[in-house]
C-alpha cells in the first residue's frame, strides 16, 4: 500500500518551567492515528520503531530471528511471517485520513495452493504469506484477489475508529478524553498548576517522522508528547500570533 502524506496540526499546552507538555488538543485524525497503534502486531511495532527501540528482550528476539538461518525454521515462509506480521485491521489503515503506512508497503495479497481440489473441496486454506506450505505439501503461491465490500465505507461514517467532529484532549501519557472545561481544570489540578502564567500554547505539525517517533515513545515512555514535541528545534515549531519568538535555550 502506498503511503499517504500525513500532515496534522496539534495545539500543545506547555509548562515552560517544568519543560513538559501538559496536553495536546486535536481533532479525530490524530486520535485515530494513536488508536491505530493498538492494532499493530509486536513484530510490526519493533520494525517501525527501529532496532534501537529499547523494547527490552523483544528487540533482541527480533534481531536474532533476522540472523537465523532459513534451514532452522520449519518452513521458509516462517521468517517472513514473523518479521513482517499482518494486522487484522490492516485494510482499515488506508481509510485513516490522513495516515502513514503503518503496517505494510503494499496491499495485502492472498495466496492459495495450485491444486484446485485443495482450495475448493479439501482444506480451503488461504495465506497472506507467499509460499506457505499447504497441507498437501505444495507451496501456496497462487495469488488471488480479495472481494471488496463496497458498503463498508458508507457504513463506517466519519472515521475508522472515531465518529463525529469532536475535539480531543490527549495528555502527555496519551490518555484521551473529549475537550471540556471540566477536564481542562482537572488536568491543571492534577499537575498542581495554579498560576497559568507559566503555560504557553504552541502549534506543531505531525508528519510521518513524528508519527513514528510517537509510536516508539509510546512503547517506552509515560511522557510521550514531551519526548516527541518539547525538544523540537524552533524552526519546526509554529506559534500563534502575538506570541514571542522562541529561543534555542527554551528547548534545552
């Protein structure tokens, strides 16, 4: 699947004294991007977040599988299946607007055995991995087209996971709630903030690089937004009118 251009805007509320993001405000597009992370198999999350993802022993397990000889695996397709696992929600990814390619570099392909008896009368097996061994012993290497449900998009409504045009508040640890005055003051109380003079709004754009950084940070940190956005250089930040120009030392 060809990657779509990802560009979304967030409004961050930043605590300048503590050098952290209190929360971000966004529409449903950004929230759907975050929710899509939950559909990823672990192998895909490790692959996308990089070999230095610090996901404990899982990263080493992934790397060791990369180095493992094919002769040691039960079938040749095992390695590809484990290193590049498919998500059951993969077909939904292309409907996220906008969205990066978080699961695959091309549309999911389906394969069957070359024996017509196997795929129609005997086993009815279909694989998403080419050359998987059929129960009859032959390779499942015949590519087939998936029948599309034309009514899916019409039934889905405004979004894939979220409907409507609500505004959302996303806290630093990625807790998501609907924007309201009660949640705003609850967050300020939670952080012990009584003086708003130390707070500042900043506008940032989320692109493919930021989306991948969010994925990686969500696996290892409870301060995701601060890790990804607070340390950005001034040229990558956009400010609202009447706000001062940020200096380099603000982001150290």
